C-alpha cells in the first residue's frame, strides 16, 4: 500500500532498537506506559478538530454497518494527544497526578501519499498532566528527556530549540498586535520563517495586517538564537525592558532555562530561539523543536510544548500539561535516506547447522544449551548442505554457525565458525557457552 | 469505546511484561521481527475470505474519499497471517528461506462487542515459511517455543494438545467419508466435541451425513488423549493398523512427536489429542491447541498448525509453513477475570521528593545520579508536602522515596524510605546507588 513504511527484517532490527531506546529513556525518567485503541468513536476524535484536519481522518465501518447504510461512527486516531485527553477524562478518578505517561503507538492520517509523508506512522509521546496546576519547572524536564533520548540514539549532534508562546504574544502586544486571533495569524507566519526566509515572511506578515515598521522590528527580534545560557538570560532581560508586555513570558522562560541547567542538560544542547512558534494555538507557554545539527533539512525531529488545558472537551477539571512527541517512522525514514541508519545484524547470534540426520538430537541439545544461557539461537531440524546454511546465516547477519558433524559428535565437541571474522575453533560441548560469551563480549 | 480492552497504568505494566516475555522467547528461538501496516488494500485482505469473515472486516475511508462517494478500498487487517502472505509474496526475492518471522501487533474485527470478544486485540504470531518444501520436523519446534513461552509467563501448568489433519482425513476415509468437503464438514463438528459433549456431537455428525455406526467408532477413537510419548506412539501404530488410510498421517505425527522429545519438551507438557481438529481447512497437517490445566474454561490460549501453501493468492511460488498464534489481549483479559494477573508495581523504582525550593538542584542531581546508574527515577521539580508525595509514590507502586531535606543536604546525605517495607536509612549521597542496588537485589 502506498504511504506506509514497511521494513525488511534487517531494517526492522534497527527500527526496534531505536524504539526501545526511546522507551528506555522515557521509563528512566519515571513515565508510565499507556496504550489506547487505534479505533475511537468519531465524535470523540473530532471534537476539537475541523477543516483541514478533518479531511485527514480515516473513518472506520464494519461490513455489517455499511450494509445497513449507516454513517460511520468510528475513526482511527490521528495523534496520541486526543486519545490521552479522552483517557485522562474518563479515568481521572483512578489516576494519580501529576500523570506522567508515555505512549508509543501508530497513528493514522488519510493523506495523499507523497515522499516522506505517511498514512500510518509511529509517534512516541510523553506528557505530564497536572490537576488544576502544573509547576512551570516541569517544562524543564522535557529537554532533559529529549537530551537523554537523542544522546542514546547516537544519530549525531542535536539542538533543542525553545521559545515561549506567552513571551511571543507579549512581544506582539507591545508591537501593536493585541488581538489574540491576530496574534495567532502572525505566529503562524513566524513559524514558517526558517523555511521561507526573511523577505517572504515579511510580505506575509504585512498581508496578515501588521504595520511594516512593526514587521521589521519583529523579524529582527525573532531572528535571535542564544549562544549560551547567560546570553539567553540577558536577552530575556533586554526583551522585558524593550517590550513591556513581554515581561511575564520572559520571566517564565528564564525560570525554565535555569531549571534546564539544573536538570544537567549541557548548554550546547539547547538554545532559546525566538523564531520557534509552533503553528498550533493549543500551546500556551514553552514550545520545543529539536534539530539534528548535521541534517537541518530533516526539520524538527521532536516537538512539543506547554498547554493550559488538555481535556476541556471531555471534563470540567482543569488539566494543564506539557509534552513532546517524536515521529519515529518519519525520523527513521529520513535517517535512512540520509544514510545514517540502515540494516542491522540479526538479533539471533547462532545458527546450529545440521548436515546429517544422525546429528539431529545432538544439534538440538546444543541449541537448547545456548538458549538456556540466553543466547538467541536458531536450530535446523532437517539436514541440508553446510554451504547453503552458512550462506543463509550470513545473509541474515547471524554471526556464529555451530557445526556438529560426525567427528565433533564422536569427540563431544562442536566447531564454532565466526562468520564475521572468518575464523573457527573446535571446543568441548560443555565449554561452548563460555566460549561464545567471550567472543560476544570482545566485540 | 465498547469492545476494546483499555488498561490502567498498573495493569499495563503487567501486560507489557507478558508481551515482552513472549517476544523474548520468540527471539530466543531465532525468529525475526516483522511489522506490517494495520491498513491494507481491501482487495488484498479479502482475497481468501468470504461470508462470515467478510462481515467482520473494518473498512477504512478518508474524509476526502467519502466526499467523492467512492467505495472504500482500504481495510484493517483481521489477522496477521494474510498480511504475512502478502509480505512474503511481495518481498520474496529479498528474504532468506526458511523465513522465520514473529509479529506482535493488533488486529481488528468488526464484531458486536460482547464479554471477552474484542474489536481490537493483540496477536503474537510465529511462522516458519519454506520455499517449495519445509521439513516435517519444523512442526516439532512450535511446541518447544510454546513450552518456553508458557513456562516463562508463569501462569500455571499447561498442556499442548496436538493432532494431525492428514491423520484425521485418513481415518475418516477408512470410515467411509472420502469426499474432502464432507470430511471438512465432519471435522468442523469434531472440533466442537469438547464444548458440546458426545451426544450432541453424535447427533450433529449424523446430521452431516455420517452413518451412525461410523459415528460411534469415530467418537470412540477421537476421545483418546495420550498419557505419555510411548502411549501416543503405540496408539498411532494401532490406528495405522486399524484404519489403513490413516497410516501416512499417523507416521507423520509419530515423526513430529519424537522430534518434540528431541527438542527437550517434557512429556507432561504435551499430548496427542485426537479431538483437536481446528475448524479451518487452511491447516493440512499438525494442529496445535494449548490449554491451561487449572483453567480449562479459558479454552485454547495458543493455537496453530501446518499449512501447505501460505500465499497461493499472491504468488505462484509454493510456500508451505507452520505457525502458532497467541491472542494476548484475550489471554490477559481471561487471566485477569480469573484473578491470575492484575496490577503490577511501577517500573519506576524511585521518587526523589522535594519539600523546599532550595533543595531543587540537589534533588535533581540525585535523580540524575540514579538514572545514570540505570534506575528508573521520577523527580519533583516543584515542592509539595512530603505526605502527599509519599502517597503518590505508594499509589503508583514506586518502592523507594528519596528525601533530600535541609538536614540531609547539610550532611551531603539522603534519606531512603522503603515504602514496601516501611523502614528508612540515611546514607551518604555518594553511596545511594550502591545502597539501592543492594535493596533491589535482595528482593
């Protein structure tokens, strides 16, 4: 099917490792797993969306319901945030707050397939949800998690870019753009600055009704990116002085930046970047984007922000939160295109070969021994040519072939062939596990 | 949404552990992971199905396609076998055979929701696919994997019941039921024997056109369950002698049973059970069911079998295979109903509490230290009452609370409270990781 990323086994090993790296980092920070169904009631999913988003929704209907001529009442989730909102509202009494959940599942969008856009893809999200309030310093934990994740993924240097929507709205207010919906329109244009450049953005800002002089000042201001924590804090002070209405937001952002340092995130891993606006009005405070320094063309690989109220459509409780999301399928695809990730050797470490039927029980016993020791092992219950079996192991990236021929059996030994290094040893059967462990640990 | 199983965080921990136990066992035997999209082209999914199954299919359509009045051309997979067939046919040239894949994903069925039947549920499958042929002894590997999985799941004693469709068809042929479709009809009734009992099954068999005398002999024969490997092999010999047409199938089954023993599966874990027929005509040789000895009412928790050709609809290559499937969502639900599984303590081991703002940096440093050591740790970036924080930790099943009060900070120590055992110790900050590791390892 077009618009999906389906992997060959050797790529799937890489994908799984990336996914488990993300999961491990999320769990390391004390986030708890949540899984929700892919299918939700359409009325639940569509509450807060409309227009453009609604066109991308996949509706779901069983054969029976179609035959009855009913309108579809089910749909596939298009993100993990709406299901989280529904879940928290539904189970509020059974949850402890702050509710810190991670969720790694596929989401679905009815897009026309095009290069790098997927109809079905993984998102890896964390959110911290407070009841009534959630301290600002929780916003500083997100960069700490992002830093852990992207360090562990080992896909090169990265920068976490931060900004603050409250700061931006204050700044716009001081520049004469006071109406919230006008501010939103301006921020949507600012968000495209990096992609479109200064000139096109200036034109667009005039088009949405900003005075040319204010446009110049705005673009000059938002072109700033901090070079250090001190530089960022000084800039925030300067903005407070220069744009009176921005003082509250600037103070918030300073608190968050100082807390990020306390979380132990190194200064070169993050920056205050006033051009980051995130198109969504959903975000009300801190916003995040993460870029790979050597591959800026990939765009943001981890984004998110602070929001005032998660689940206003589903509950009267006020549930502020902060979260981030990694679009893993797209990230994997882009990294593969860039040649940064690809096929991995098999998880299976050993193929126990079989050449003659008489060796069947001996070979299976060897396989059992290896599995008992925790070494992933494939056995061959039926004999075939050794060359064919070695070629198979090599093709899968299975490192070791164990040979239990007639000679080995008579001596109670096995021959271990290291397909990666091309050498082999005959070792006593009782010594096989120790021997393999040594070879594996040396790597 | 009705018809789905949505878990609270403490149950999700249990579910995840079960899923990862299954994955680990599959990988231990050298199966490689495959993931396919949930959405497939409807024409691909529906090739080999019809009637009853088709009614259970969920069709998928984007808003745009609906507005154009088109018929839906997409659907959600209802099992993992059809997508496997499509995948192997599509990628045949890039795969090495035997292709040994595991797949753990959700599948979708448009069922009317009822107790214990789900619209969206996990299946955990393995299959070995040969090209042109696949040795009979691969059928013996499945019980070895099942034995590993259900031993590791620690949900009580279980029995793997085996039978052979070729044997059964031979037996029916000798009883005068020679037409394959008549045989299929008979086997569908035999498959319900355990549920309906002898009398109702006898009536049903007469209804599908079997002679009453043959029905009696059939029911007498299929009521057999072996008490040991030798007992099973003797019975197979006897069946060969008594029912001439069953000799080939009986020999096959004897080969498989002997190979199971060579795989090291203990005799009390499996039995030849001639009442196991599996309704599906898809299966052509060995068939498997697995029951929990203390909970027979749950029915089969792991089923599968041998098939002649996986992907006849998608490729001209002959791809025989053998596989099993665990319906994990249903299994979890049933085990929870039976009180065998339930909530688990959090994966998070430590909550680093915060009572006064001045302790912020100290507490975060402690959290960082613990995470660096691989201990999942939640930190509090904002102060609150200690009692409230301990209650939160207790509710989540986080075992340790670390307290860094003013006194501790002045002495460069922390207080570790073990919420499970109710005791606490003050230890030097530099000794915290070692101290916790000792407590965790003692458990």
